[in-house]
């Protein structure tokens, strides 16, 4: 299961500003085995509107957003962020993906559904990397 957050201000369009300051995140679960994308919830970005946030460094802000709002998310989709923000989330095992400005959330949902279906098809036909060959242990004194 992959949990995905789409940054939005109105629920209809991906936010055109830094994803960390979006008003909310639309949360989805992608089940790559079944090829489904399921809407989970809208999460308000209380961090962006908090007084505490204005006094934090960018890294502290990212940490707070990650811990309080996006702690269970594997992927964030937005239009823009700073390099520091990108690397903060990446170093915490969260992929950050970008779409063009003024992208409708429904278009992103449609794309994610297609991706889930494709991953599912690949898993069902045995796609993916082949298992490596494992050599037998050498007996004492033997050489390769």
C-alpha cells in the first residue's frame, strides 16, 4: 500500500504555491496489488496556519508538517517546493512528485489510477527484476 498526499487549497486544483503551505492535503491509498486508488480523507494543514510555524526554520517547519500532518504518507504531489524541503522529505523516505501549475486534482487522480492498474498488471504477470543467481559456497581450498 502506498499512501499519497495531493497538496490543494480548494480540493479541486493542485496548489500553485509551495506544497508545504497548501491549505489541505487530499489523501489516497494506492493498492498496487489490486490496482486500485482509494480516497481516504482531506487533511487540513494546521501547521501552515499556526502561529508557531512563522517562527520555525524551514527544516523545523518541514519536520513539524511531516510529524503532525504527513507522518503516514509515502508520496507528496505538488507544483513547487524548495530544495531543502525536497531533500528533507526524500531523506525521510517520502517521494515528492511535481505536476504543472493549474493541474486539476481529478487529472492527478486519473493518472494515479492508471499507474495503479499498470503496476498491478506487472505484478500479476511476474514482472520486476529477476532473482540473482546464488553461487554455492566453495569448499575449503577451491577457487573460482
